[in-house]
C-alpha cells in the first residue's frame, strides 16, 4: 500500500483530528529516525502513520490497543514487520521491541505528545518557536504532559543508542517540518 492509500485507510478508521495529527507527527519522527539510521523511510513512516489506527475502535478497552491495529494491518496486506512494530508500540502488552524499527516506534509515540504540549505553552503556540532545550526543560516536570511517559522516552538511550538531547532534537525538527499539517 502506498502512503496516500495508507493515509486514506487511517482516515477511514480515525475521525478525531487530534489523533490524525498525532499519527502524522509520529510518522514524521519515524521517517527522520529512519533517515538518521539509514533505514527505509517509507516503511518506518508507515509504522508511525498507522500505529494508532485502532484507537477509536478499542478506546473502551485499551488492553486491546495495537493488537487490533496489528490485525487490521495484517488483514489489509501490510508486511509482517510493520504489523509487529505497530503491535509492540503499546507497552501495556509487555512485548519487548526487537528490531530497530520496533524500538523506534516504541519510544517515538510519547515524545510527540511531549513536544506538542511544550509548543502549546509557548505564547505563539508554534513549533517553529520551540527549541530542544524548551522540550527538555519540561521533561522532568511530572505534572506537565502527564500522558507522555518519560521512562519510555528515556529508553531512546538504551534502545536507539541516542542521547535524550539528540532524540528530542531529531523529533522536534521532524515535527517542525510538518508544522502546517499539525496546526502548530
């Protein structure tokens, strides 16, 4: 499936615009990380774009989140490694990410939320005005962006062998590249 077809598939399954924007943000970060690591940007981007495809379907039973999504993708003919990376991104299942793409998908999901929250507290509410330092200054504030699991974000050092600073910088720059699509 090509990217535009995958995006249409996403929009058939997600109607919440914030979830769609989140999916676009995760896609952009995954593509940037794929480029950083010399990997397949299309495949990694697909994982980011589709990682929450089942969210509206399972929101009343989040224990099923990503299991249903992986099955949806499998049924639609996506490659097994994409389906597995989608399944693994939900830490609630306790499935350890094994491949570099799985590891990236695992840590990218929460950092996108932290970056959005950091942008929204700026007077301009614009990603263009956000710096890596701004993002990291908010990192240790437990009451800030509570949904952005810091323990998982911090695993970038272990799983991707990227410093938190480099991971935040790559992620922020990726999101700044699609700021218009994100409305930020």
